[in-house]
C-alpha cells in the first residue's frame, strides 16, 4: 500500500506531497513547492528518517507555486520532471508567472523530461498511481489515483468545498466542472482527496457539500 505525507509550503500554502511505499522505501515527490532552505530541510528530514528513495518527481500542473522547489529536488536526485505536455506552455512562462504574482524570485523555464498521459501507471515500488486528466484549472492538469490505498491527489482541480480558479492562462470553468464530474466524482465515495491547497476530504463528502458540484 501507498502512504501520503503532505507539507504546506511557500506563501501560497501549496501542498507538496511525498507518496511512498513503506515496504520498498520507494517514493514520489508530487508538486515540489519548497521556497526556502527551511522548507527544503523539512522535506529532506522526512525522506531521511523514513529512508526513502525518490523514483519520480511529478507536477499535477505547472503553476509556479507547485514547482518552486523543482530545481532543488532535481539537483538532489538527478531525476527529471514528469508532467502533462498540455501544460508545457506554462513551463516556458515561469518568469511571467513570478511577475504576475509579484514574487521576489527568479526561476529558469521548467523542462518536462517525461510526458504523462491519461491512464499511465506510475510505479512506486510494487504499487502504482494512475494518471487522470482533469483540465480546466490549467490545460494539462492531472490527478494521481491510488486504487489500492483509496486516495487521489487532485492538484488544484478539486478542494474541500471548492474548485480551482479558472481565470489564469489556459483555465476554463466549463472544462473544469466537466473534468471533476466525469473523472473525479466517478471514483469511490471513500476515496481520500489530497488537494493542492488545504485539508484532505473525500469524494463522497464533496458530492454532498461542494457548492460548485
């Protein structure tokens, strides 16, 4: 089975997740948003204490708050980023994103080393995550579903009681609602939802309380 550890990082409260297999000690880093040395140390300490070996670096989408710590984790592991091709235009606009949010940081363009497609299986030890397409917050937004451990990482598509904003480049409200309805709400009700910001919830709870659905 897979386990999930979340860290709220940077000024946006972006959730960086470690998805790991306790038996094999293999892990994936999802949405590395570390902004400073203290946040990097938090992540490093968790990885060291649990003796985890990172096999994948994954972005659910390429907004700047979800990749602030990308260069640090690439330097640490030598791995490349896995993400959707449909968000590649955002990877070239990291500097523009920083200016838009008036962030005092400089980041080089992000490079995607492996394109993820709907239905892909991402192996973590002897278990895996399934890639689900959830465009709307961004064109290439993806979710990562674990059938064996009954959880899904939704990035900024779905939150507890809310959904992702659609006023950023490439966003579209109707597309996002369609993605959530057809690709996330069809998961079992007891599926735990780990969002890109905020607290965990479940698919069943969101069916009952989310005003956008």
